[in-house]
């Protein structure tokens, strides 16, 4: 039986997916982004978050879409921050 809560296993599945198929399921995409699976599901329902697509009855995320969204989120967080300033950690 596969332990889906195992971080190493999830990382290995994501690496295999990136090598073989570039499409990740919601659990894999959430792990790849460091988010909760439920967060991605909620965002998808609200039209937010990374681009997703349906393959039949399955929701899939393309690895390039996840990377692009992640980079865009970082850019959005950095927008408006004075140049050279570091993010504030509370």
C-alpha cells in the first residue's frame, strides 16, 4: 500500500510525473507547491490559483503552469516592496 502522507514518496511521485507525464493530480500539485490539497480545490472552485484542466473526470495541473503561477505569485508579493528590502517575517 502506498503511503501518500510520506513527503519523500510524494516528492518521488512528482519527480516521476515530471519525467514521464507533465500532469500532476491535485495532491501532487499541492505538495509540489507546498499547499494543502483543500486549498487548491477551494481556489479552483473560486477561479483562483494555478491553471487546471480536466482529463475526463480527472483534474490535472501541468507542471509548467504550476511553475509559472508560483513565479507570478512571488513577483506579486515582491511588487511594491522597495528595491533591496527583504520580506518581513512575523
